[in-house]
């Protein structure tokens, strides 16, 4: 798996994911808040399956070996 989520995108995913997951414990306390695990995990891992399927990447390419 090549990383396809880098820098700012990763930080935003982690922040948004953690914020959404926190709603499961505080605030409206809905189980829907666990959907925040998706951006949280993709931010932590650095790989997003939909990006891979669509051939997208937020990482800068460095020649042929990104």
C-alpha cells in the first residue's frame, strides 16, 4: 500500500475524525459518531481506499518512486 494521504490532509482527517468520535461519548451520544473512525484511521495510516480506487493522491510525487 503506497501512502496516498499526506501532510495537511492527514492532520485534517485525524482532527475531524477524533472530533466526530468524541461525540459518541459527549454531546448527542449517537452511535453514528463512530463513523468518525473512518477519517481518523485513514489519517493515521496514510492510505485511503477511495483515493486508491480513483487513482488520487495528496502526496507530492518524487519522480517514479513516491
